[in-house]
C-alpha cells in the first residue's frame, strides 16, 4: 500500500483531532454485491488481529483479510474525499 502526500496531510489532520497518539486508520475488507471491497475508518485503538503499518507518521490498522487486497493500492485524496486507487477487480458487477 502506498499513500500520496496529500492523503497523508489530510489523514494527519483527521487523526490530530482525536488527541490520541494511538489512533489510526483501519483498513478492512467488506463484502459487497460485486465481491469484496476495502473500507477505511478512524479508530482510537488497533483491533485484535490487525497489523499496524506506519507510513509518514500515520498509523494504519490493516485487517488480515484486507492485507493481500492492498497490494498495488494507493490511498489518495481529492475533491470527493479519500479513495483507494489500483484495486484489483474480481469480475463483473450486479
């Protein structure tokens, strides 16, 4: 997983508002109608079974199921908010 500088800047702002140096961004797999996808959420602490990855002082808590899905993915930030670029598609969608 890579993270663009603008995404790091925005994530740092979000995390600073928690006033908790242990807070991080949890990346997890969630089943959708088109197969599994990735989601992100702000968490105060790491969950049991998650792996912590720190990129430019931003903590990411990566769920085990999501780890393999993050290969080649870049977290970016733009006008519509955060997005995960480079997700591998598993086929068609309903």
